[in-house]
């Protein structure tokens, strides 16, 4: 999803840059000042795009951390379930042994 968004954004920005650069003066020649304005516009657009990309990377890292936390929590719950199943079996075995054995009280 991130690459689709950035590629669409990049193609839109490239179209804007091309429009700025192609216009130049009215006779089809590009002057030095129009090229520098074109470079400034391209730099501004790419800087905005870089800021957006960095924000998306930060959000992605936060989401990854949350997913890892959920995975750890799920793993802990599974181990607790396994322990409880083992304790259930052990308590049944102890109850059966209590019925079988009669201890003489001293």
C-alpha cells in the first residue's frame, strides 16, 4: 500500500514539475531563471514527499511494535493455557491417588 501511494504521489509531482519546466517563456526556450525556479519547485515538492514518507515510516514502525506486543501476549496466553491443562491432569491424578490410598493416622 505504501509503495502504491508513493508511486502515485511521485507521478503526480513529476507531472507538476514537467508542467513548470516546459512552460518556460512563451517562445519555447527555457531561460536560466525558469530552470532555477523549476529546480526550486522540484526541491520543494520532493522535500514535502520526503516528510510524508518519514511520517509513514514512523507510523509503520509503531504498528509493527504493536503487532509484536500482541504476538507476545498471545504466546503468553498459550503457554498459560498449556500449564493449566497440565495442572488439570496432575490434580486428577492426585485425586485418584487420594481415593486409592488410605493413610493410617498416627
